[in-house]
C-alpha cells in the first residue's frame, strides 16, 4: 500500500484548504520548496514553482561561491602571513645582540605586520640590564601587574578590547588603542608579555586565529632562553 493510499482524504483536503487560505506560504517559507518534487507540465502554477526552485538553487550556488572565494582569500592571506613570519624568524635568528633582536622585532611588527603600537615587557631578572634593549623591565612584585596575572599563567593569546587599567599600563594614558593582542612569553609567562595594539576596533577580536602570534611568542622565548644559557656555556 502506498503512502498516498494510506493518507486520509480529510487531512489532504484540510491541507489544501489551508494552502488556499495562505497563498503566500512558500514566499514566507521558501525552504519548503527544497522538499517539493515537481514535474514539468504545461501548468502555469507548476512552472512558477519550478522557477522558484531554480532561483533557490541559484542563490545557494551563489552562497557557495562566496564561501569558496572567502576560503581562498583566507588561504592566500595565511600563506602570505606564514611567509612573513618565516622571514622574520630567520632575520631575528641572525641578530647577535639582544638589543638588535628587539629593535628588529619592533620594526618588523610595525612595518610588515601593520602593528600600530607594540609593547614588550620582560621581567627584570630574565633580561640584561642593558638600557639599549628597547623593552619595559617588569618587577614581579609590581601591584599593577595583578590584572595580568591570569594572562601570564595562561598558555593562550588574548585578543579583543582591554579594560582601561590594562590599556593605560601597556600604552599610557589617553592612548588611541581600540583592540589588542596580548600574549605571554615563555612557559606561564615566565619571561613577560608582548602586546600588539591597534587603533582599529575590529583588528583583534575574541576567537580569531592566533597561530602567528603563538609562533612569535615561541621565537622570543627561544631567544631569551638561549640568552640565559650563554653565561653557563661560557663558564663550562
């Protein structure tokens, strides 16, 4: 017995009457057209429904094309970004002095990665006292670091808008920063932190990809770890 034979005529009639009373149903719920099975006939009404289905398919194809285009653009951007971080890592690895390392890092972040402002804060017991090194030296008992404690103990980069007290600590009073990428340097922030500030409120946002920033943090951590080990190698 077919499904049509088991359906109640009363129910079918009820549906027909309801559709007659609501002729705009498919306009209000065009997704229902995806479920219809239609045959080509000379019926004007049927042809109209087929046209609606064709239009729906065309719109779906356009959406898929847009998604594919966006995916390709994202892939190209990621490829360019990885090329930049690769070149930056090689250039940083070629520096002999720690001050040259951080001077180059600041320059490249602004020139090649369009960073509006860069903050590098390292704990004083983890870096030489050389005043030529372009960083802020942090004291571990500084009470102003309390709002950053969660970040320093985390292993992930934080992106988005920061509270006023954090912004002022990093970039000074009356700064124009509207979004920030803030990342710990080293295991649980053992060396300090790096902040990249943007005047564009949409540049950094929660949930964005942070692989580039994490690679950057690893490169800084590796250099600082080598710097710490150098005196020990010389003594040995």
